[in-house]
């Protein structure tokens, strides 16, 4: 039973020491560049990210993350039994393993908000599910979004059943983002709506990161 094994693991994990370095660079209002460098480049590890609030609420020790991740993989294995798969939890763990120096954008691990605190973690775990290091963590905070002085005039030039032609005229040369959404989407955001315009901006630029003019 894996839970019994975890209990033994947690008692001995601190003796393994921390064997990973987490570097955080190029922090912006919605992203950061993460690089994880293990002491042993041949050993497997997994990583992830939590909001600071979620981390503080879920974990009283760093090594509690190990138990939580194993519980997630075990739940995946049990869930997939219903679909005829009998893979062990180690199979789902191996899908998230990395070896060597690993670089990734923080936004690929979690959808980030601006002016928010995050905890990045990693720990070594081999193909059999044996943990080879304690948890290493690093923290960062995204920047506040700065309001642009750019203002826009939007004119609808022509419409058909299947298309619309419109012109966006900015007041300065700052870069800007354009998206076309139904009113059922935009009505969800604003001062009197459930979510703010800031959240709409974050949602749109996350979904369409290259649509910047």
C-alpha cells in the first residue's frame, strides 16, 4: 500500500538533502523563466508550482508535497481503471519526470496572475517511485501590470453573415492586443460583473499570446 510507504519515506526524506537548484529569471506581470539544475544530471525529478496562498494552506512541511503528488498520481491510476487501464501510479508519475537541466516558462505549469506570489518546487523520484531527494522550493512574485496611456477608437466598417471588418486606431505607438469575442464572454467582466476587466485581459492574452499588434 503506497500510503504506508510514504509514511516511512517522510521520516527519512530530510536525510537525503536538497540536490536541486531552482533559478528564476525574467519575471514579468504574467510569467517567469524557470531553470532547474540537479546535482546529478542523470537522476529523474518532477517539478510544479503553487500560489503562495495554496502552498501555505496545503502544506505544513516541504516534504508534504511528496505525499500530495503521490496521492494525485494514485488517483489518476484509480480513475483510469474505469477505462480499462491498469497502469500503476508510477506510470503517471513518469509522464512528468525530467532529467538534466530543465527550463520552462512558469505559465506552462500554472496560469499566473499579476502582482501575485508563487512557490516553485521540485524533488527527485526515480522510475520505480523511490524518492531520491527532499523538496527544493523557490519563490517569486509577478510584477504589477502597468496601465498604458494608449487610447483607442474602434469603427465597424462592414459586416456580413460570416465576417466583420473593423478598424482600430490607437492614440500612440505602444503595442496593443486585439480580440473579437461574443457579448456572452465580455458580459462576464467589468465593474458590475463577477470578474474584473483585468481578469479578462489576463484570460485573453493567455489564450492568444501571439495576437499582439
